[in-house]
C-alpha cells in the first residue's frame, strides 16, 4: 500500500459525508435523464459546503440523494462510514418552499413535533428545546402563531429552527432564501452565519446565486448542467475575497461564472 | 463658487407636514356604523329576512289558492309541525331515522378510509379505487335498493347496505383527491422525520388532506340523508315504527298534507342543525384556523 492511499483513507475517515462516484438518473414518461454524472466529494465536520450551479444542473437532485429521497444509479453515499439507504432525521432538509411547515401545527408545535416524531423525546422536553431554538432565530414572540399568519422570512426561520433543534449530522438546504425579497434574504444569510458561529453545524447548501455561495460557503463545488458534473472546487478565503463589491470578490465571482458557463455561451443566471 | 451648489442629503429628502388635530382629542379614524347598518352586517339577520319573505309569499299564495289539500298555508304547516312535535311522534320517527343514518354513515366513512389508505399505499390500489369510484359514483344508491331487498330482505340491513354504498364513493373520491393534492414538500418533510407506515398516514397525510376530507364528510352526509329518506319512502311497512320518510309517506296516504309538509320541514331542520352544530365548528377549528381554507 502506498503512502498516498493511506493518507486519503485517513482523510476519508474524517469526512462525515462522502459522495463516491455517484450517478443519478430519473425517468420521465419518454426519457431516462441523467441528473448527475460521476460526482465525488467529501464534507467534513463544520463545513459550509455549497453546491453552486444554474437551474436544472442536478444540484438539487444530488441534495435529495444525500437526504435519502433519491437512490443513486451507481456509486454510493456514505454518512459516517455507513451507506445512506433512506431518509432520516440525521440529515434534515430545509426547502425553498414556504409550505414545508405543517399548517395544522403552531410554530412551537411544528418544531416540537419534529422532535417527538423523529426521536424519542417526550413532549415537555421537546417543547423546551423548541422554545430554545425558536428564541435563537428571534421568533419567541410567535410561538403560538399558525404558519399561515407568518411572513415568508419568518416561515423560513421556523424551518431553520426546526432543523437545528433536531441536531442532525448534516443540515441540507435547498435554496432556502430564493423565494424571499432581497432585504430579508440578506438578513437571513447573516443570521445563518451567526447561528453557525454560535452552534456550529455542518451544512450542505444548494444555490444558483454566485454571491450567496461566496457569502455563505467555506468551500464551493461548481456544478455544470447537462449532465450535472462537478467542474471545480473553490476554497473561500475571506481575506482574499473581501466584501461583496470589492475587487477580489468580483474577480472570483467572474471566474466562477466563466467556469460554469464556459460551454454554454448564451446561458445567463 | 461651485462648492456651495453641492446638495446634501437633507436637501433631497422633503418631509410632508400634516395639520391633523391632536391625536389625543381628535375623533378616531374609525367611526362606528349606524345601528341599522350594524344589524344588517350580521349574516343570520339577512338570512332570516330572506326566510321571512319566502314564508310571506308562501302564506299569501296559499290563502289565495284556498286549497289545504294541495298547499296548506305556512301557519297551518307550522301548527302541524308543533302538534306532531308535541305528540312526540316526530321525535320518535326522527330518532329511528338518525339511528340508521349514523350507523350507515360511520360504516361508509370507515370503509372509505380503509380503501383510501390502501389506495395511497400503491399505484395499483389507487388505480383500483379510481376505477371503482368512476364506475359507482354515477350509479345512484337508491337504484340498488331492489337488489338489496333481494339479498337482505325487508328491514334495516337492506337500508344499511344502500346507505354505506351512498357514503362510500363520494367520501373515497374526496379523500383520495385530498391525498393526491398534498404538496410534495410536506411529504418529504414527513419522511425526513423518519415517519413511515400508519404513523406517516395519520400524522402527516390525513391532516394535510383535511380540507378535502371535510368536504367528503359533508358531501357524503348529504348523500346519506337523501338516500335514507328516499329508501324509507319505498318501504317502512315491516320495520314497525318507521322513520321520517315513512312518516311522510303515511301522511300523504291519509291526505294530511300539512303533516307531509311538517315532515319535509323536519328533514330540512335536521340538515341545517347538523351543518351548524357539527360541520361548521369542525371546519372553523381545523381548516380555517390552519389557513388551509379561507
């Protein structure tokens, strides 16, 4: 055995999630569509890994496969060394859609129910934990409100509190801020980073926005479409990057754009 | 000097002043409506008004016609209703009808629930239910009464068979429609909690499909009610006391037209009572509160 392979084995052990040569296909009435072709990556504890690509590049399918809602055609996805077979509360997903909250439960009920349904937590204990996390996202004044009375941003905060409270191995987010207005989106992005510094979780985040990827991720995987392939990995260094609008930020954003759309001249984000 | 021409932010923002009176002494922005307007805003008042107009038209026409055998007047009908109520006959007949009705309704709803849960489990199951409902939903339950009499004889079992049939299809149709219109996101959320099997059905699917389920309950309740009264009109002979439908049929034979009207009136009253006492509160406390219907 060579030294290199020992090294890579040691590195694989540290990864919470390893996606190994995964191909995803789905069937429509007429076609067998390849969503993702031979994708491989690792996610380490505390990572904020972003899958960045244009709409329809298969990044959401990849996230669904990690969540266990989609089975790879080939390759395998390992969570802490065990292959993922089905959906489970150790990988909680936050969706873009506002209807991800159960409309028949209050804000508190939604979070507490997730805890009693997914684990063996008693109701009292679950409500205590739920209150704690709802406080963290700034919703302590809305514990007994029903979801339909909340704004879009508040609904997404409930969804985030719900997933944090379940203490999953990985949090999976599928464009959770895409349907929000620009001001709210910015606030939510800041709050997510704050929560990450506060609680410290591992995040796999899907987006089609380059600036959101640069803002939120510590590593970015660029996924190109037809079929979805991981083209490059970007390590985000805040010192080089600067703030949004700085020259470093703009240069990296442009290079990401060029990498993603090298082969597709008339494609715009 | 050019420097003096530079504008500052305060030059660009112009605030508007209002000469509103002092808010502590001023009349409030919202003024109360006049009393008659307030009363008219109550739903029940407007509906009662319409009912009174209809009763008046009825009364005037009946008096003009002057034939109690064909059309008894409103007041005569009300009198007959209260007489039948006082004698206890109407209540006894209603009780018989409601007892059979509730048995058939519960039976039908349970059967529909079992079928629908089976149907969401597999594609073949949902195809089966789909085919069955499109076949039988158009076939009126009362058309099966002759067959039921052949199979189960004169009496309650025949009526129950027809009732369950009447409830089953509209209920199953609505429930299935509810299940199939659940947002895919909600289903994924349920799976994400690690829910499966019956826990998934009862904790996620049924509440998520509740608007359609409530509609199914209401529609099939009306179906059951109509079918039962119709079935009782056909026979009630052997089943001793008989229900409301039989009461109506009997009184027609005795040419007591006012009693026939009183019987029909009772059917309507019980219907409205159920709508307001059972279904309205059920909807208010579930689908309306949850914002699933507005």
